[in-house]
């Protein structure tokens, strides 16, 4: 029985273990649906301009990732930013509505008393 490799968890995280091509093989029995489910992914079909795809490929290569994961990151960042923007707007609308509901026009607020 082989002994434990000291620092193995850290070595897996920093890539010094597990990234040697000598030990890589392609699995012949891949269940794509199960992989997609496990990763929370939904395959889609989309048409993009060839130049846009080439731009993503160039950016992805510079960053050391595939272009499809890069596109997922870009779409995720956009969706997150839009959700935050929408929530901020809705929150501001709710605050304005709440302020309007707490203002009693009959109370004389903003009016001078005749005296």
C-alpha cells in the first residue's frame, strides 16, 4: 500500500498533482446528460457572428481557458449585473412608493399655517 503524499490536497488545488498529461485518458463511457445535470448545465444552440467567436477564442486562449467556459462566464457576469440593477431599481421604486404612502396630505405638511 502506497503512503500518503504530503501536502496532497494543496497540490491538487495548485495543479502540481493531477495535471500531468501522462495520466490523462478519455472516457469512452460518458453520460453527457448526467455530466450536464451534475454541473447544472443546459446545452443550448445559438448562432453568433464568426468574428465574435474568434474574439472569444483569442481572449480565452490568453486566459488559459476554453472559449465556451469564457462565454458562460461573460453571460453569468451580465445576468448577475442585470439582476442587481433590476433589484436596485425595484428597491428604489418601493422606497418611493413607501414614502408616498406615509405622507398625509391632510396633515398640513409643507404648508404654512395661516395665522
